[in-house]
């Protein structure tokens, strides 16, 4: 087929093991330097710079400059969604890496997926929102209902500001560890931000794991039983 989108270019960019490792590192939602990404990929800085140039040209990462330093992040939410979906597809096909060790259970329980909550807690949250009629699902599409707006407002989140953003308020995102959907979109990001701001949870250093405090977990499970 000579017409239409060329998925081979995206596939080639993501398919390289070093680039895949760098993209996975950026799924933590933080902007990282080329040196940090080189370490994540296990390659030299010079090689990492070459890979990052290709990823930037392909629209998968974006570069930020702060003083003399350059930082790299995923280009946008769509890239994060694409990568999480690929991870879910790989998990469904049994294409798993060796377990990373003691942190693995924490990653499966609650982790950051670019900018929203994933893992068991992320899936549980979406399941409860749907069961209570706060979010309506239509295939992969999701909409916040009137009762959902009341709930989110009660949590101190400005719903009109979420709707004013260019991206969807609600999106489903396939969870690679649970193999079901969790909540993405501007609402998913706002909820995770609220949990961290209110002291319910914090991000583990050098990990995508989100660690809930005992009180934070009690409040979360009371809200999303």
C-alpha cells in the first residue's frame, strides 16, 4: 500500500531496543537529560544523542532548554497513550521483560503512566467511576457525567478548566499489568495531581511507582471501593 499513514516509520523508531528503553523512561512523565536517558538505555551519550534526534524528528519526543541544559520529554499525551497501549498489547501476548525485582509489586499496584494513575489502583478508580455512573463508557470513548462532575468538583478539581483544554477530559488507556483500562485524559492527570498535592500519595524516587500513605490508601479505597 503506497497511500495513507506510514506506520513503518513509527514502528522502526519505537522498535529499536535503546530507543524503546528511553521512551519507557520518559513514561514517568518527567523531563530527562540525554545523559539520564543514555543511562536508562545502557548506551553512550553520543549514541543517545543520535537516537534522541531521530525520536524528535519523528514527533515522539520534544526538547526543552533550561539555561545550558537540555531536557527531553514525550511530545504529548498521544505518545504516552500509544506507548501504554503497546505495552498492554505486549503483555497480552506474553512478551514480558524479566521482573525488575522488589519494586515490581509496587509498580503493579500503583504507578504513573505519563501523567495519570495506572496499575491496580488506576483500574479500580475507573471501574468505580463507571459503576457509580460518574463516567460513561462507549467502547474506548469515555465521558464525564453530571454526577461525575459533582464528584470531581467536591474533590476540589475545577471541571470547567478541564473542559477548556484541547485534549479529552476522559480517555481510557490500556493498562499493561492489569490488561484492562485505566483513566487517562485531563481528568486522570488532575486526579493524580490531587492525590499527591493532598498528601495521599507520593512518587518513588527513580521509579514510576506511586506510593500511597496508609491514610491516603484508606481515603482512596473509601472513595473507590
